[in-house]
C-alpha cells in the first residue's frame, strides 16, 4: 500500500517524550490514527518511539518506512522494509511496499521479486497485483501487465489505484477508449484525486480531445496546484492548441516548482522553436535563457531567436562599421559584458547576416590589433567563444589579407614554441587546433589554467581525433557502386552534415511508438499494433546523429542507424558515446543494399535522404522491402514551391562556375551578402546558409529532387502507401484547421496543396510525414 492519506512535509523531526510511557499497543494505535488522519509529523514520532523502545511490529515497520520514503529517505526506508521482512517473513505488506519502492527507484527486477513474494504469502492481496502491473508495464510487458492489473480489480473492485494503473497500461497499448473508461471509473471511486484527473487529461490528449484534456488537467491543478507534472502536461496541451505564450508560462511554473526536472527544460526548449520570448520582460527572458544555456541535454539551436533579441540590430551594425578602437566602443562593450551572448556563441550557430558581419569584424580587429591591446579576461573569453563559433560554422566567415598576414606572424611565434593563451585563442578562430597540432606538434602539450581554453581544445582537437579513430571501426556492408551514391558519399565525407553540440535527450523521456507517432500526426490518431517483442527501428541516412537522439525516445525498441558517410557516422557515434549510449548498431552502407541485410524493421525513418538519390523511387522500394507488413515509415522530401530561391541559387552557381569547395562556397556567400544577387537574398533567411557543410547541402548538392504534393500523392499511390499526416508545428496545423475544417484529421493532400499555394513557406524545410502500407 502507498500509505494513509496525502503526503505532507515534516517540519519537525525531533523525538517526542509524550509517547514514552504509553503502553505498546496503545502507542501503535495512536501512531496509526495520526497516520490515517494525515498528521505525518506526530505519526512519525510515535513510530520512532515504538521502534526505539525495542519493540517490533511489521505494520509499524512498514508504515514508518512509507513515511521515510515520502520524505526522500530512500535508503532508510529500504533498510526498514528489509528488517521487517527478515523479522516477519510472512508479512505480505512489507514485501509489497518494498517492491513498490524498488519500482519507484528503477530497480525493476528486485521490485518484481519482492512483489511476487507478497503474492505468494497472500494470494488475495489486490495492492500487490496492482504494483506488479506497474512493474511489468515499465518492463514493456504490457499484455502481462494488463492481465495482472485486472486480477487486482477482480480481487478488490473498489481499488482506485488499480483502475488508474490499468488506464495507463491501456493507454500505452493504444486502447484509448478503454483507458478513458477505466480512468473515469477511478474518478468515480476517488473524485478528489488530482493525479487521476491528470492521467485522464493525458489520455484525452492522446485521443486528440484537447479541449477536455485541458479541462481535466486544470481540474487536477485546482485540486493540487503543486502536483508534479500538472503544469508540464498543461503546457504540452496548450502547445498542441497553438497557445504558445500560455504554454511557456506553465512550463516555467513547473520549473519554478521542480527545478531539477529535465523534461520541463526539454519542453521549454521545444517551445522556443515557435516563440522568441518577446512577450516576456527581458529580465525574465534572460533568467530562462541562463537556465537553458548551462544545460548539455538540450539542442540549443532553438534558443537563437530569443538570444537574437538581447542585442539590437543597430548595435550589431555599429560594430560592423568599426575600423579601430574596437575595445573602447560602447557597442562592443555591450556584447563583451553580455554573459548570455558569450555562452551562446559556443553552443549554437548565429544565423543572421547582421551577426555574421559583426562577428567577422570583431574577429578581424582582435586578430590584427592584438599586439597593441591588453587582453583582459573578458576579451580572452570572448575570443575563445568566437573560436567555438567559427569551428561550429566551419570557418565560413570571410578573411582579409590583413588577417592572413597576422596569422602568419602568429604561426612564426608557434614555430619557436612560443605559445600563449592569446595566440592560441586567436589562431583557433581561423584554424582548428587539430590542424595547428599537425603543424606544431608541441602545441599538444600546451596547458593553461583557463578552463574555457581547455574546453576549446576538447572541441577542436580531442573530439575530431576521436571521430577519426571511430571511423575506422564502423562496420561496412555491401558496396557503394551507384555513381550518384559515390558522389554524395564524397560530399559528406568532406563535410559531415550538420555539426552540432548538444542534443535534446533524456533517458526518462520515453514514450511508446504509438504515442510518439500520434503526437506527430495530430490531430489524426491511429491504433498502432506493436509487436510483442522489442520493436526494431531503422534510421536510414542518420548523418551526424541528431535524428538518432529523437528515436531513442521510442520505448521497448532497438535501433540501427546507417549512412553512406563514415565521417558522418563517426560523428554520430562519438555523440552517442558522449551521452553514454552504447546499444545503437551503426553500419556504413547504401540504402540500395538494405534488402541484403535479410532483416525486417517495424519502424523506419528516412527523411532528407531519398531526394538526393539518382532515383528516389528505387530507394523507397528498397525501404519497403525491409518494412514489416504493419510497420510505420517516416519520409521527408524537398518541396519545389518552398525552394524556389534555392532553385535560382543553383542556376547562378552553375552559370558562374562556383566550386563546391570551402573557397567556392565562401565566395558565393560573400557575393550574396554584399547584395550582388538581390533576387535570391531570401536564402540568408535559411539557417543552413551559415555553415560550410550546411550551405553546401543547401545550394551546392550534387543531386537534388524536389516534389509537389501532387507528386507525393502519386508516389504514395504507386507504392500503395497511406498518408497519415505531416510533422509540422502546432501553430501551422491550427491555421490549416481553420482554413479546412472539413479535413478534421488533416490528411487530405489536395487541401494541403491548396494551403501550400497560399502559404509557400509552410514546407520550407521539407515535406515530412508518416505513412504505412494500405
């Protein structure tokens, strides 16, 4: 059992003398009375007096352990339970409660053993069956979990917890109507439980009934304002409703209440894809950004829109126009003093022309005037952050002759092994440290007390060398014979795409494949029949691994990732190791060779890949040969309409013979930035414009097919595939829903084609959607 009444904080843990002369049986009864009344403080004192008197009673041990457990004293609670089962091996409740505690701390095998022992001792103990159902659910054994939990209800039809647990199990199985009915039964039995309303809200959200989901979640909040997850879940629902500002408010409230909860930061980060925080006072915005910037478990790129608001474009323009005396300029001093900007430079790409011009000029003046200026700690740290930014964008900033001359002078000092913090920081803004070490081997031994410089060495030296070693260990399958595949492989070996620092990843952020897909194709809903075994997931074209981290959230699955490029896979594998993930199978191979694996996959993701093949249909056919009959397939293709400026850019690149080299890419960009191609100036709005590898992929790719939605529909018909829904921001789906209310599931490609014609940037990234076989 979980205890008596609501858990309350203990304000005073001092032992009390008022129980000292009370007979044991009476003291035990008093303790139970206090516990049942919710007076945890007095109950604890009575239990402690009972135990400290040398008395033993299994119910006292078990209930006192429950209090310790509720106060976070986990080790103490476990020891008390263990003492109880040792002294009273026939006490089923102690075993059941010990098992439930093991479940709460993730010790699932120990939990199952303890709870099953409780059932052996007392076969009619309904609570034990309910607990066992939770454990089996967590282990992914959903059918067994359902059967066991139904047994609990059979034994005790008024056990609300069992109905709650069964509702969660049914929700995980995709049996949403049953889950709703079961959870509403729990509310009939216990209508004052905030957590049950919270669960019902989650089920209704999965059903797509966002209005009722919001209402029930707010009911939970009304009953218990500080209930864990209530603000978080409400924020998710509001995000799906397109009410982003409200969603930010509630996830921020969750963070204030539970600052250690990672999932709240992940949600806030995802909300910043759709909001720049401009509706908040700058002070509040900075507090949120500061909390996100210090984390290494989120993808910081989502923060740039909010970061960009911290400095005005006028300030950036002022910096771009400075030719000397940079260090005394008020605009430069503003950036120098901005801790959020300095932190962000090493974590995300700065993707506006105004920022590129300002940072390019700062780098230039720091480089050519370094001999005439004293570098204080702030300027050193800015230079190191700028070196991180330059490494992330693959040194795409233009470089003047003055800078090249200054760099040669720095190199001469390095030949004399005359290294110092300033020299290395400046050089790393132009040349990665791994290349500098090839020229100056003694640089490897350079040590400085500046922690930021040591982190820079990890980024620019240790990590690239690790990737080089990993590339040699990646297994290869088949042979890459297709001419287009060979050329595409060459591109991604030279420029692994894209570079990134951190991923939005949590070991706790696990959801069933059914829930994950339904969340993406919302408002459409599917009942997905998952295999009883572990689901086999394939990422076909994993690149540098960002997509892998999204797929790691699939519950009860095993993951295979393939790519043409060993350099890209090595990057992905290093990132996986960085997060302690060792169970991914990486293979270097062509999609065309997939049938030779003689394997079948329950879910395949292949986005942004097929449109770079000579014949995308051939690639799709290869995928379908290894997709299970009831499997799910996620695809992504370029939109012809959304990429008109890219089409024009490719024509210019071809007509002016720009090479797909670092210098050729830089030259093309410089001309565009300087206004020589006004008809394609919108390309600078693409985030991919701001790194070498991404710009190459965007404008210089050796092979690119683009589609209309009519062509997508034809392709799906050709292979007898069903369109299940687009992966799009909630605000876009909300707008589409207003425009085409008759398409309630948002799966009519004809309507979507009309919508895209009216909103040509809708699929700016690509058409990304789920499908399965008819």
